[in-house]
C-alpha cells in the first residue's frame, strides 16, 4: 500500500504542473480565439503573434515611433492608469527590453557575521545613500509569487553568481526547489574573486 501511495504522489508531482500549465495555455488561446469571428480554433494565436510583431516593427520605425511615444506620454499623465502602465512597462522592459535588468544574478549575505544568503539580481551598481560606504540595489524576487523587494545594501555584502539569469530566477521562484539537489549549484559555492 505504501508503494502505491508513493507512486500516486509521484504521479501528482508530474501531472499537476503539467495539467495547470496546459489549462492556462488553453484558456488563454480560447479567450483570444473568442475575440475573433472564426468558427475554428487557432487563428487568435496567429493574429496575436502577427499584431505583436507588427507593433514592434512600428514602434522601432523612425516615423511611427513618435506616435507610440506620444501615446505613452499620454498614458503616464493619467493618475491611476500611469501607476499601472509604468509598473507593467518596467517589468516588461526588465525582462525583454533593450537593456534587460535581471542579467546580473547575485547572492547577498545577511551580514558580515553569517554565511546565510538571499539570492537576487543586481539592478543598480551605485546608489547614493550618504556616508563613505558604497551601496548597490538588489532585487529579491519572491518564491511562488510574482513580486519581490528592492533593497539597498552595502556593496561588500553582494557577490556575483556564475549562473544564467533564467536559472537563478527559476531557482528563486521555485523556492529553492529547482536545481536544489545539485551539488555544483553556484549558490552553494563562493563566486570566483576578481
């Protein structure tokens, strides 16, 4: 009976994330398809891809870029809308913009006296705080959530991690479960100095 229970739990671990992911993708595609007047499924995804690519082209074009800049300036002047728009734009730019900000994964020591760390991303190398010590800005994403905290800390507490940003983000967002058993996972090793 224990063996069956273990197989059942292992099956849940495989099936639940797969089913939820497939359901979210299916629901998104169905919703996009419902916006179009076609009787067969699928064209909504194609239309979304084409419109997104066309918008990217127009926003990059010298002549039409001014129209997008004008629209953006208008959105940033509307009191409630500006907060939502700027937040979403900053997050989007941070991941897929011209200058992605989550490209420098780091580990942040709690204090000089401990070997306990936060894992995050260096977002600003110099922050004016006052005093003689150098400060940096580190973004700490939350596990199992879309959000995080930005903290300003002494630069001496921050070490770069020799790992890709996507691997570190997956590690943090999974609560340390992704790659958690890997002995050569860079969070566990000291980053090379220099």
